[in-house]
C-alpha cells in the first residue's frame, strides 16, 4: 500500500452520496448510511442500505476494523507490520507472519506466476527508488537496471515452522510491496464483515478498490463513475455493478515530467521503470476485489489486457 493512493478515484453516481453521515429515507423504510475514514493511505468509504440505524453503524464499524487490521499487518511503511518485519529481517532467515498475511502472500505469488511476472509483489526496492511523489527526475540508470527484469517474486519463500507460517527471501534485493493486492483483500474482508452483520446491500470503496454488494438504495445496480484519464477532473464513463468488485489503475494522479516524458507510479517489472504511457487507465471487474486489484496492476500497460486477463483469471473482465 502506498502512502498516497495509487488508484484513480471512483465516484458513486446518481447523487446518492451528497452528504456524509446523513441517513436518507427510502420509501419510508430503508435508508442509506455512509461513512468515510482515512486508512491505508487513502480515504475509505462504506455505505449500507438498511432500516436499522444501530445495526448499520455497527456493521460499518466492523468493516472499518477489517480495513485497519489489514493496514496494520501489511503496510510496508510500518516497521511493526508483518511486511515491515519481513522486509527488515527476511534476507537473514524465516520471519513469522500471520496466517492472513501468509494467505495474501500466497495469492500474490499465484498472480505473479499466472502473469509471468507482470505482477511482482517483491519490487519494494524499486517502488522506493521511484518515489514519484517526491522525485522530480528519474533515479540513476544503474540503480534502476540492478532491479530490472529480475523476477524477484521467485526469491520469496513461504513455509511453516511449528505449525505457524514463516517467510524469507533468497535474494537480498527482495522487499515485499503488497500495494497491488492488499487493498483489494482488505475490501473483501470488509465485505465479509458486513455480511456477518446481516447486511446484504452495501458498498466498500478503499481508494478505488471497490465492492458493490446487492442493489443500491434505489434497487438498481450501483453506478460507479471512473475518471477520464485525459482529464481526471471529469468522469469518463459509468458502469453498473452489483455483487462484484471493481479496481482501476491509472497513471495520471501521481508522477512527474522530465525530459518530455511523464514518469508515474506503476512499474514495469521488466524495465524497472514506469510503464511508458501517458493518460491511461485500466478498470477490472471481478468476483473478488483481491483479484480485481491484482489484475488492474498486472495488466496496466498491456497491449491487449483483455486477452491477457482471460488467460490469468477467466472469471474477471476488463470494464
């Protein structure tokens, strides 16, 4: 997860969310409750359609608790997180991680293998090198080249010790960065928490990784607006979503221009540089947000993302 969200902002349309924290009457019974909090380097939103205000607020509390728990375990910016400890100690031997972090690491490796390294969760050093929100010029070519084309995910090893999961690195240039998958996982966990509270109509949006549960407050699918890549102040298109996840990767919110080229935050693992694009985005719809998240990262910059996605995750699609 990045300190400044790498995602495009997705607006939920139809004017449904004009006033935060305000319940809206729906046909005299059901109301829409909405809250936002800062978490995972972005602003997360949860909205619940229900007729019981107390239950709705409790359900949103549970959903936000899940988002915070994933952030605490998987942020690479926290020395106390599983990922922070793994990056500090993993080259020296096995490091204990929580079962949940181990599952996300396994999912990340699955995506890395399915995409032949287009998705690589072990590019933490490269991500830090290309800190595009602070840089005004590219890093030294030698530093970039040292990390390019390495398929570093192959050096991440997962195992168990005394029945508990551990992880380590077989290469000292490995640093885990789950920014392309952990937020989607967090959304899935938040959705599970809502369902456990008896909620069947809601949405969760963590900086552009989103799940729409059931129908919206007007009994239609949720309307998700996606920014126009060439003009992020405008909504380029709207898609209808119900019981599905959406994730968008875009190159236009974070970056700098140098030598006539725009450098953004989405890296090509082969070159070690940002993908050579300018004003581009990719939106994925999937059954799970963890898959939509990983796919939006993996196939950004692909010449035919739809074909590549069908090979890696046939149940997902390019929106």
